[in-house]
C-alpha cells in the first residue's frame, strides 16, 4: 500500500487517539479517601415516653398527680376571673391556686378552659354578680347533671364582657405557658352542650357562636385553639378538636363520623352545622377526655384495645384531665394500661440513621441524620435541634441542626444535614443531639430510638 504524506499523518493521528482512549479505559479513577466514614442504623422503640405538649393533662392544683407529666389543666369560671367588678381580675389568686409559677419553673405547659356554667350539687351561678345584674336573663336549672345557671348567650352585653374577659386571659397567659386553649364559654362545663332534655335553653346558632369564637381567635396568638365539634369556623380558623366522651364507644364513633362526614348540631337543630375536618390534626391538636358515663376501670381493662384504637384514629395528642392517672396506679392492670396509652398518642421522634463523614484533607465534618415520627400526630410548636459535645460533664452546643420538626408527620422521615469545622470537636469524645422546647429553652425532648442518652442528650457518634 502506498502512503502519501497526508495519509500517513492521518493514520498516525488516529492511532494516537485510539491509544489515548485505551489508556483512559485502563486507568483507575482516584478514590475518595475518608478520615471518617460511618453510617449506623437504629430502630425506634415502643417505650412510654412523655414529651412536651403531649401526654396526660393533670389538674394544676394537684402537684402529686402531675408528677413528670408535661401538661397541666387550668379551668377558670367567669366568676373566679372577675368576682369584684368589670375592671378587676383575680389572676393573683388563680395563679396561686393553680401553682402557675411552679409549673413555669419546671417547664410545663397548660391546657386552659374558660367556663360560664359548671353544674354542681347546689344552686349557683358561675358568672359574676355584677354581670348578673346587667343581664339577668339566663336560666337557673336543676337537672340530673346538677344545678346551675345557664346565661343567655345571645345577650349582647354578655357577649361584650366575654370579649374583654378573653382578652385579659390572653394578655396574662399567652406567653408560651399555655399550649392549648379549649374554646369553652358555651354550655355546661364549657363543652358546647346543655341538657335541653331537662329544660335548659338551646345554645346559640352559628352567627352568635362565631362571635365567641372570634374573641379567642383575635386574642390568642401563641396557643393552639381547640373546639369540641367540627364547626365551619373551626375549619376556617384551623383549630384542633376535642373528644370529651372517650370511653363511650357510641359517642366517640359519632364524633369521628362527624369529623369525617359532617352532620347536624343537635344542640341548635342546625342540620349542616358540622362539616368534614378529617385532616384537622395536621394543623392543631386532637384532645380527649375519658367520659364519666363509663367507669375508668372498664375503659382501662375491658375496653382498653378499642380505646387505644380510637386514640390512634383520632391522632390524639393529649388526654385529660379525666384520665387513668386518677386511679390507683399501684394496681398492675391500671399501670399497664397507662403504659399503653402513652405510645398511642402524640409525636414520637427518633433518629434512625446517622451518617458522619470527613474527607481526607478537608477541615470539616458532615453529619446526616434521618429523623422518624412513629407517633400518631405531629408536634405543633417549635422544637429547635442542636448538635452538642460534652466536656467536664457539661453539654456545649456547637451547631444548630437545620430541621423543622413540626413538618415531621406520623410514619414519615426527614433528613437533616449539618457541617461543622473539625476544630470544634478536637477534644470531644462523642457527638450528641439535644431537642429543645422552644418556649422554655430547655433540652427536654426525649428521642424514641435506640441510642444511649444522658439527660435528654442523645449520643449519635463516638470518636475513636
């Protein structure tokens, strides 16, 4: 074969390119070299752990009952709040009897309910005498529920003073201490029903009820609001809901049916007053209180499994103040029931995967955490997360972990990524995670996963 100078150059160029390609195919890509390259998986546990904003709600006047529980219950009647005059409030005595200062110091939060009518054994009124003299158009009653006085909730004078009372409550309490405000005010015990079968007048219709609802909505900015039925305004304002008849299977099933499909409000005869709110718990809590129509012993034994199913189906975050804690907890069966109630309510956060890496010659460490919520509800308040080291038996925060735990829904996961300079951990033996109650500033959230922990600080990585 005869090669011209041009053909020879082309052939040589092609051969060079082929050899170059072959050379590339045989060369190995330089592998990443790590100083640290660790991934560990963890399981969630089923331990009955109580965390902020969830669990049993205990009477704030009973410290022995409250114990380690995170929520206390405070109810205040109109008469208690303003017994003397329209311009004076009895917060000093109310706070004292409910141990408010102590609960704040301990980092607990409260469920608050304002009541205008609480039936009892003797004839009485739960609104101030001065307000009685200005209105006086309510109804004294004596029924199987007890005796009391049902105000005329349509009275505009009553409504105007109710507004001022709610504003005063919010100004005094809406500083982060109150977690949940049950929209009481109307009906027996503020639960939006009255014993009409025994002559107590009907509750007001939608437009009037909205006035009472708006008082709470306008006054409270930090606490989450909770109503007793899925009214249209409950959906509009994204409030939570509360089942006051837990343990009564028929009433609880009816309550769940209303949440799913809506229905009639029998207290007023409005056929379409209740509307579907099946995802209400995404935004605000589901609460429950065990009914007095079924014995607590029965609820905790024969009906335990069905009650737990209702709690899960309702995505319940708190139970009380009527709860199994009122029974003798030294009873083995009751204690077992209590231990089963807790894992069936609220949020349950844990870290199920920890990945820690540091490339050779890189001056920083990367920490990836997979978070899981094995509970039945989210958390509705900020829980800031920090990365800590431990020196001289004290924990020191070295970084904020960029994750919003309010977004972690049940049976879901989120991943956080945190980068820290190597120099921050040169004297540390381990890395820890601490989850803080945003309203108290205390690391008080226990994680429900297998890692070791010290005083609520969870160990996620140990240096060699």
